[in-house]
């Protein structure tokens, strides 16, 4: 029984838009299917719509939950939101509590991958299997210069206003996340723009970056606690956001981790190559026994 307080059904993508409350904030999520739960967690400045191309296939085998985490997408924003990784992980667990999800396969992309690793370390019993899609991690060196720039106070203060106004700049960074930009449709590009126009979303992203260095240490501390969870690492071979080479040292932190590299894909392989991504995920689900403490 879902504990959401609002539902809008019949979307063209075959899923419902629903709302619940997390930490006092209204949180939007997409829902589809029935059966065991799977939770799909977006990355920095992403939101639930990034997953829309894989939801219908996954809903054939799962009950799918795809949140816009607080401060992202179309969920409520707050200037008082604690943007440390540990706080984001706590809110993800609160989301599971709000919907009565006792255990799930959990998929996290980029910063969402970091979030689910830390959340799992807090309560490993909530995670049957872990799927990390080019997760932010301490071994990736790509993008460190950009992150340092956003920690400069004057740049951090100006970035949200510039980012909302400069769509060509937004478009450049979205295309850069694709291995083959020709696969990026105009409809998908516009879907990336929409939540960034909302007050608070870009500000939240900047606040996350402020504690990035410390948050990488949080991940290192979390990894020994989740080492026994069956884990799949998925990377696009052309990822220019999180270094594909970091998959190997990250995999060594798990007792049973598989690495799948999607040739020609970029940072969002589930959006760029949804059929292949679903095939990889379902093969993992069918061959990896769930975690039992």
C-alpha cells in the first residue's frame, strides 16, 4: 500500500506521478509495475525523468519507484536543506520509510550512486542488490577542476542565475554526458532543462559541491559496511563525467562486484541505450542472489 498523498495516473510513459513527504518536504516520484521493489536514484542536477526510458521494461518485473530527491527535479526545495552526502542518504531512507519499502534493489546514478552507497551502509537490510551507474567515487579524477571552481564563493553565488539563463551552456553539458550526442533528441534535451528553471534546484546543486571532498571520505568509510551486498557497476565507455577506470578500484571494495562497460555510451547509459541497460540489469537480477544478513 503506497502512502503517497497525491497520484496522477495515465502518463504517456506508462507510469504514475505521485507525491509523498520526506523530512517535511513534498517529494515527487514516479511509480509503475508490481512485484519486488526497485528504486532508481538520479544524480546531481538530475531527476526522475532521466529514467523514463527504462521504467516500462523494468515495470514488467518490478514495482518501480523513481524519486525526485528533495531539492531536485519537481520536489520541494528549501534553502535550509542539509546538502551533505550523509543527509542525502538519510533522506533516501526516509523516502523508503514513507512508502513502506522494507527492502529493494537500489540503482544509483552518479551522485545518486554515492547516495545509495552511504544509505546502504546505514541500513544494509534495506538493500537486496546494489546497481551503481558510473557512481561518484574517491578514485575518479575527472571534473575536479570544475568542482573547485564551484567552491569559489563568487562563482557559486553567480552560477544559479547564469545557469538558468544560459540554455546553450546547459545544452553543452547535457550533450557532453552522451557518448554519441546524435542519440540525444530535442525532447530529451528539453526534459533536462525543465527542472533547472525552478528556484532552488541549481542552488541545491552548488551546495552539494561545497562538501564534495569531505563526502568522498564518507564513501570510503561506508564501503566496508556494504562489501557483502551483491553489486553491479555499470559504466559507459565514453563517460566524461566519472572516470570509467575508477570502476576497478571501486569493485575491489566489494566481495562480489561485477563490472559491465557499455561500449559507446556516456554518463547516462540508461537514457542513451535503455534496451541494453535493462538487459544488463535484468541479467544481474536473475543471476545474483539477494543479500541476506
